[in-house]
């Protein structure tokens, strides 16, 4: 008797996944059932039955954030010394504790939700723009003819969170050829120095790029359907309650009104 599942086709391959592929295909299911789900249940039980002390923020989430900040400051201290020793670790822990107790930073309002895939797309776009802009700046520095004509362009960003706006400014500054020189925080207006604006097409392309960056940051950090305004903002700060479409419409109306002769 033939050992193949198809006697009439002796060279046919068996149907189904190979052992290695089947193992890795089922690995995430085993991990979810045996590790992730009990961990989530334990976290929910601890959140309902345990209360962190006042010095830890009165909540497990706040305590976790403070513990993360403590670990990060300790790591930075060891990184500055360039050598992993018990003395550097203990000294870093003491310095981190003193910084967090004596020099506490204001709380950063976390109002949206982080989307890893959108953030990854944003990083890939930044790397692509980095190489393209670097090539353009390098070519403009060596090609014959008139030197590039730089100018400061005003760009309105319909981003509600100050934290997300800061990330967007860092993104713009990392790309060669652009530099944010001034920020009008209440109006969400950025004044950006652009390397070359000799043609209107250069300005149009730059504005399209800024609109794309704006959309990607909103998709990655503060989508309207997931937005929860933080109580850290003032009750009169209505900008944090306005949907994205309304913010864009108001910005376009203001721009059209200012462009009228």
C-alpha cells in the first residue's frame, strides 16, 4: 500500500502546514491563552481591589508611569557614565529619585490613543523625506546658478494635543531643509523656514507635505472617535473639543479671508 495520501498521484505533496510553520502558527494562540489572558485578568483584579498610596499617585496606572520614569532616568545616568556597575546604578537611582521628588515635571495630558501601524507609517515617511530632502539640499549646494531662495511659511496644524504638536515640530525639524522658527500655540500656527521657495510649485508641494504629516499624526495619536479631553486643560480651552473636520474648515476660512485683497 502506498504511504502517500493520494495513491493515484504518487508525487503529490500532503496538504497542510509543515511542522515548523504549524508550530509558529499556533504559538501566538498558546501565548494568548496561557500568558496574556491571565496577565490581563490579574491586572484588572489588582486595579479593582488595590489602591496605590498617595505618594505613588493613588492609582496603579500613575504608579506605573512614575516607576517607568524612575527606571528611565536611572538608565540615562548609567548611559552617561558609559559603564554598567553597581555604583553607577545605585547613584543613578538616587539621582532619579531626587529629580522626581524635588523637581517634578508637569503632567503631560494623554488624551488620544496610540496606533502602532500609523506611527510606523509616519516613521517610514520621515525616513523617506529625510533622504529626499538631503539629496535636494546637497544638489542645491553644488549646482550652478542662483542660490536657493529661503522664506518663512506660515502653516496651520489642526492638532489638538500639545504633546502631539511637539512631536510634529520635532518631525519637521529633523527633515533637512525645514526648520520651525516660531510656534503660535493658542492658534496652532507654525512659522517654518523652507530651504527653497523660488517657484510656486515648491510652496504647494511643501503645503501638501505638511497636510500629509498633520493627517498622519492625527491618525497615530488623536483620532476624533477616540479623543478624550484631559481635565488638565482649562474649561475655556475649546480647541481640545473640536472635531478635525471643523478645525480644518475654520483654518481654510481664515486663510481665504486673509488672502482677499
